[in-house]
C-alpha cells in the first residue's frame, strides 16, 4: 500500500501511510515543529474469514464412503475459528478495524479537544472517509445455497467494515457513544443480560459493531468534522479554519497591485459572502438537528413549514473528486452586482481563482500562496514571455471568451441561457435583463432555491433544488407528494450545464450524484429525489439512469411532456467518486 493524501470535505488533508503493524493517519494541518510525534492516529485494519475456507475439503470421490454411523459433534463443540490475514484490499464484510494509538498536537499550539469522544468520532469518520474511497469489493455473496449459482446471479451484500472492541475502543462508554452519534451500528438491538455493561466494562452486546458504505455516505460531515482552536491568541500559528473562511490580504509581492480595478478587485472587496458549511468561530461541529414539525398550506396543499434556504453566495456542498482530481462545490446563486468569489479549497496551486486553499503553510514558510490573490499580468512576464503572449493573441481569430470568474451570476445565466443547446431545453434566451428577472424570481420562490455548481471554483452550471409537495409536479405523483404519497420531504432537481469544458458522461455522474447526495444530507427525512426531463432529452434520461434513477412513467405539463425519474434513498449507495 502506497502513501496517499486524503482530502476531507472541510479542506483539511491527511497523509495515510502504512507503518509497522498498522496504518497511520497524519493531519497535515496540525503539523508543527513543536511536536515530538506527528499529530494523528494509527489504526489496525485486517481481514478475517472462517478457517474452513483455508482447509482442503474432504474427498467426495466415488470410492469414498461416508461413515453413516458416526456421531455428529454437538453444536457447542463445533467452534468456528477465524483466519486473520493482513489487509491488502477491501473485502465485502470481512474487514475489521480499531484504533491502536492517538497522537495529539502539542498543547502549546492547540487546546485539547473538550470532548475526547467527539475527537475519536472525528478520527473514525475521517478513517472511514478514506476506507470507502478504496476500490469497491465484489458485491456477490457465496453461501452454501448459492455455491453452484453463477456469480452474476448470486445474492448481493452491503459493503461494511467491522469495528472491533479493542485498542482505543475498549473504553466502557466509547462504542455506546459512537453508536448514539449514528456512526456505527449493531444488528443486536437487545439490552443484554450483563449487569456490568457500562459499569465496569463494555458488554458483549457491543462486540459486533459495524458501519456500511450506504449508511456512511448518508452521514452529514458537519456532525463530525471540527477544528482545534489555537492555544493562545498570540500563537504564531494561524487558526486552522476549515477551508478558507475569509479573504487573505494581498502581500507586497502580489501582482494584483498592478491590476487595474475590475471584476477581480470588486470580488476582493465583496466581504458579505456567507462562510462555508464547516466554518465555525467556536471550532465546533456545525450540524444542527431539524426543528419540530409545523405545517402550513400553499395553494390548498398541506405541507411542513420549510427551513429557510442558505443565503446568497453561501456554499452548501463541497467534496474532492479523486477521479477528476478537482473539488466540486455548490453555492446559492446571488444577485450581487459583483462576481461571487470562491471560498473553498481547490486542487490547483496556481492562482486561477480569487481565493485559494489555506495559507497556513505559506505563512509558516514566509512565502506567498495562492490565497494571496496573485494574478499573473503581462507586466510580470519576461521579455520572451511577453513576445510569446503577443503572438498567441495575434494568432487568435476570435476575441477570448470572458472568464466565468469575472462574471456575476446574472451574467453567467445570460451567457448560458443564450447558448442554443441550453435554450433548446430551457427556453430562457434573451437579454441580460431577462436573466436578472429569472434569477430574482428563482430566489423568491418559497419552495426552491437556485444553485451554481463549480469545479475548483470555476462555475459550470445552474441548478434548482425544490420541494415536490408544493410544486406543480405534486399533482402527477402517485397518491400525491404529501402524506400517503412520496412523503412531505420529497425533493426535485432542475439541471443545466453551461460550460462546454465541463460536459461529458463522467462529470455528469459526479455532479448529478452529488446533488442527490446533498438532498440526503440536507434532511434525513427525504426519501425520494425526482427529476422530470423532457421526453426528447434522451441523453439526460440515460445520465439519470446511470446514477440510479429509474423511469416511472411520462407526465404531461402545460408546457412539456416529461419522463418522471426517481431515485430512492434505500437504493442509493454513494456519490460518484
């Protein structure tokens, strides 16, 4: 196993390295020269299977006669031995994991976590984030009944990893607390008969804990991820904030000082953009449970009072996509007259976005970073580079397209909606004023909100996320979309990809599965996500089916005939990685 870098959703990174007897996770954001050991933790990960799988089976040749008079062994004497071997690749159900040691950062730099159990939960969540990014094992189960069945026809099982009651998890309250936090589960739902359970030790009922891939990807990272506050206000080390929560001041070497005032400088002056989903001034988890139910009526439809959507410009989802080597994020669209700056991590070291990754390492080294907002200008080029730059401009027969980072959201919509390909599906082509009106209407609809999708901070598409019970689609749902039908929490999606560079089947799988992922995370009561693409959009229908949607039937609106596509939480496994 080679070392690897794990990108957590809040922008922090971990280095995962095999060590003697286990696998070490080192936090790159907490590493300081004051530490004797690198802050992080070590896990023991191994695979187990039954011993009879490694013992040659007895011969069943024609001349072999079983002893029919032999007395069978009592069931209590037929103990099953397990064969333990080194972890090489994930198995469907035989992997076992526990923490062997934890190394905390120096107390001179960071305050200890106020809740050790919550810190363990964060480490376990990050470990599982790495584990469930590994290659998916074969889903087929081999049982005595299916031994003769071709593999493709065998029953399928859920990918899960077992959590052993060993090492750090031996504490009498650790596993019960992790189970209450929803991080691990057990198929044993009894109280148990051990009166010392939780008094002197953890009972046997906690010995078979696990977590499945399906349940892990439905856990909101905001429950588990948090950061350690600095030990003192005068600490020379910057606060480890998740991603970038505010713009860095340009340094004296930044080329932005040579840039004429324009869209970029307007973006830098825009300080009202809300922070990302993991930003916390108190360095605590940012997840809040849903409020008690209250109901209201819209157009005669009874439905729950909806929580207010995130604010304009606020990032609602962010995740590193290994197959693309880029960060995917979604933020709420904005009517701001200035471009909305990207306030999250990116995979590029070049300053292609107004705001880049954390400046922690650069501040420690005393060197400028991508968060210094350095923008390359012709003035900063050498003579040869300027000549090459001029030749490239002369060779271009068409004026360069405006960089999407310099456009407001209304201008982005104006560009995308006037693309003939997009106009054919959306029918919203027109002048900029029309797009501004369209965006204003989208921001004031009580049951939906508009979203801009970005890869590495570069806007690529427009989406709408809506509650189905209050939408016109509810009239076409079987039994209605409210109680007795698909539920009060059913959500729907409208999708648009405007940038040609970000089209293609692989990217569609990534952003479409991520939108579904967001719907599951946004409210655990949402059990169904729907889409209603026009019937002549066969390509989008195939893309939907590629991420797990199924076509239920056609529905007729006043303006279009649509395929009703659905995906259910219980059938969803994970976002595209």
